[in-house]
């Protein structure tokens, strides 16, 4: 999944080693943040409640 995400964002190399990688990392974090914010508004939860519920779901499914 990590390689797929880097490919979609057109990011090569390791994070924090090049300007292009840093920009890609910021884009990825912004995308995740926007998704969490969307879910927050959709379900009437706080930003942190969405993160907590997603974490619980991942743990329940065995992705710890």
C-alpha cells in the first residue's frame, strides 16, 4: 500500500530526503486530514473521535 500511495502521489525516494518527497508527504497528510474531517462532519463526531473509531476498527480487524 505504501508503494501504491507513493506512486499515486508521484513521490520517489524516502521521506524527508528530497523536496519532492517532502511535498508528496505533505499532500498525503493533507489528504488523510481531509478524509477525517469529512467523516467528522458526516457522522457528527470530533476529529479525534473519528481517529479513535478508525483505530478501534483496524485493531478489531487485526491490523495492529
